[in-house]
């Protein structure tokens, strides 16, 4: 016999949410060329780096990954209407590390290298709104290295022509916390899934080889 679920009650409620004023998805790539000796803790003096493979890793900075440097109102004509938008100068801060893998399999990782890049975007982001950036993809690769020279005391490597490309896919939103009112239906718990103990199962035998008949 089929059971009838009771009708779900609706109630006018208020909740706190972040209103999205504007939202864009944007790609960005840039090259960096670190110069001078780069520290690789634990790298012995006289290490032979011939044939070494050089890779990199990049992550957002733990402190102030995004800094809004300037927010300027600008007038734009869109579909015959004049709209006031905000032209933003944004500084993005990253942490880059370089990984050197020797033919012997030994791996040495550099100390963290801070990297900053600035970008301009135009959004509906009036004063008071927050600008949030989510990196949907953040990666880097080593384009060129040039020759590698280990410092006389070890622990450092100097690259004659190191170039690293950083590629970023980013979701940029301007938001502001608001309180909204709407008519909602409260959720009900789902029915529990039926469960029964499995029957005993015997392993498959090999009658072709055992037991031997006769």
C-alpha cells in the first residue's frame, strides 16, 4: 500500500546571502624570468646538474593574494544606455617554487619565490562591494632554462636564461552581503535505503584439476 507524504508547509523566511553584482571569467598568462642565484636547500656543493629536468609549481599567496589597488568610476554606453561601471586595478600575488630533478632521481626544491602581477578589469563593482577571485586553473611551465651553475658552496643554482610561463583561468565576482525574503518549502528527509545481509558465497572451484576422479 502506497504511503502519501504529508503536504509540505511553506513559510516566508529571510536569509543572509551574498548578492552578485557582476561576474566574468577571464584568462591571463604572463612570463617571469628570475635572475641571480636561486636557493635550493640541501643541494650539495659540486652537484652535477647535467641533464637535470626543471619544473615549477605556483599557488596563490597565503597573505593578501588579491589587492585592489584602485577603483575608478567610468561611464560606458551599452545598448544606447549610459552605465557607470568601475575600472579596477588588481594586484595578484603568487608563490612560485622551482623543482630540479637530477638524472639520478634526486629532487631539489627551491625556496618560495614571491611573484606579483597587476591586471585591469571593468566590472559593476561600486564602492562597498567585495571583489572575489577564484582560480579555476592555475599552472606554470618552464619555457627555457639556459645553463645551470651550482654555487661553489652548494645550496644555490644560477640559470643563465630561466623563463617561466604562468597560466591563469579565473572567475571574478563583485559581491555584497544582503538579506533577502522569499517563500520557501522546507526540506524533508529522504526514506532510508533498504538493506539486507548478503547470502553466503562459496569461492569458485577448479574441478578440471581437483579433485581428480578415479
